């Protein structure tokens, strides 16, 4: 026999339960909080692993394209420009993942600094409303970091160095004749026009390619040097992802 529930019956069941009872003692509350902390740590670690995986892909791309471009005199400098595009794609993916990671990291830090730290070394008046902060995040999760700020952080931590390596390799490629034409006895560019000719990319003239790369790296430099105005826990301490 089947039973059909109306919407009203469903709404009443949602309000009345049955639900697991709330912790009734300090011991039960502590036990619940320990399990919650372990669960949030698991989610934070999972997203941290995704972030590290994206960084590892980017490092692999840089190493592979440097090997292909600089080991073969006849390889085109466009390989390195293509590598810059791939790194940018991975940066965009990692910034998105970092925003999710930051949600769980913030919750974990609230428990660590306002509960566990208070147990070990109590400080009066520290984090009195941290439970409400975590509860609001659980009831209505939202990103704590903008996409732009996430890009800045990942640039400052990892990707700025990758972009720098690719820029140095690209500059070496277009300014060193020995790397451009096999058998050429010269070891450095003999004129600015030679560098511009080497920077040609398909229908794009060399000067336009150099201008585009320069504009792109000015944006990268801004992202690396940008410092966000953060008065939260991110500015305290040195061990941050």
C-alpha cells in the first residue's frame, strides 16, 4: 500500500521532525564540535589538493615547453606564447578553486584560533562571537574573496614566477640568433630590427606582438604587486596559502 503526502503534510513534517536532538551537555557539544572540525578539515584539504594539482599542471607545462623551445634551434617562439596562454587558463581555474578553499579555510581558522587556542592559552575578550560567524556561513555559504583578489593571491604565491620564467625564455628566443636559425654563428642579436623580425607571429608584425606581450606583463606585474586591504585573519601570521 502506498501513502500520498500533500504539500501541507510535507511542510508539517519538516517543521516537526523527527530530527536528531541537539547537544544537551558540554561534553556532547565538545564532541559535536570535534566531529565538525574534522569534517571541515577534510573539505579544506580536498580543495587544497585541487589547488596544488592545478599548480603542478602549470609547472609541468612550463618545463615541457621550455624543453621543446630552447632545446631545438628551429622551434618557433610562438610555442612560448602558447605556454603563457595555457598558464593563464590554469591560473583562472585555480583562482576559482581557491575561492571555494577560502570558505572552508576561514571556518577552520575560526575554530582553531577562537576555541582550540583559547583552551591552550586563554585570552580574555578573544573571539566572543566566532560561533555566530561560523553559523552564518553554514546557513548561507558565500564567497569571502572576490575572483580578482583570488587571482592576485595565486599570482603572488606561484604564477608570477612562472610568468617570469616564460618571459625570460621568450626574450632569449627572439634575441638570440643561434636559437632562431640552426647553424647561425652569431650569439646575440645585432640590431633591434632583427628582434622585431624574429617576433613576427603569423600575420601579426613583430612590433605588435612585442606590444601585446608587454601590455600583458604589465597586467601581470600589477597583479603581483597589488596588496589587498584586508583587516581579517589573512594579515596575521606568515603561513598562508
